[in-house]
């Protein structure tokens, strides 16, 4: 059976609000609702989300009231609180640096190697007692999702494996051997395995 790693779609960016408290924008909600109407979404038997608002909102929409959402703080995005909000162009430069120097901290950010170890541990902990016949979806964030995908593909940390801009993408992997079977795809367009 399969697992999905799904990133939250577009959010309401508000520099006055802590990033973990940002919610989905209207466009983000529309995309999540469209994905929730797909066949693959109805196949998911378990949702595990980051504790950040945008991830929980995405998981809630995708679950469509069928399932309770499990949360795990360890699935959160890489900790960037040391710099606070960065304008989009400055953020992209910082993210480039983050992926290019995985064993160093960008101005106090959590290091990529540490964020990778954390997301791998969270996913493996959730799968330790998971029934492999049940499809599962992990709902989180692009940065740590990319770090997880690098690990699953046996590749070094690098931004060339990052999701397309805007979020709301997914990749799939087999539960049996953790092999990635689908690269980043917009969640509303994925046709399933």
C-alpha cells in the first residue's frame, strides 16, 4: 500500500502573526477542497499532520469529516523563528542557503540535518504500528517534506528536490520499502497509484 506526504497549499501571510498560526488562504482552501473530492483522498485511512494551523486545516479538509486527524509537533516545518518573517525574495535566498549548507544554521534557523532527522523520526514513529494495508497521508510543509523525500530517495539534502512554488503538492511512497513512486505533484491533479 502507499503513503503520501502532502504540503499545505497557499496561506494568508501576515507578518504580525507567528508563522505556525497562519491559516489557509481562500485559494488554498479551494485547492484542498478540490483534492478532497478525488478518489485518492477517499482511499486514505489515516491522516497525520503537523500541529501548525495550515497543516491541520489542510488535513481536516482532505479527511472531509471521515477521520480524526492525528497531530505530531515533530512534523513541523524547519524552525525559522530566529529570523522571524522574511519578505518572499529574502526567504527564497535563505531557503537556498538552508539547503546548500545542511550542517550549518542560517542566522539561527534549525539546521537542515536536524530538521531531516526530526521528520524522518516522526514518520517512522507513526508507521511503526501502522497497518500497511491502509493508505496514510502525512500533511505538513514543503521544507521538511523535501528533506524527507531526499532521505527516501537516498539522495543528499539539496533544493533541486524541492516542491514547486505555492505548496499544495504531494509525493507518494510505498509502505513496504519506502520507495518514492511519484514526485511532487499538485494535490488536486494527482490520479493515485
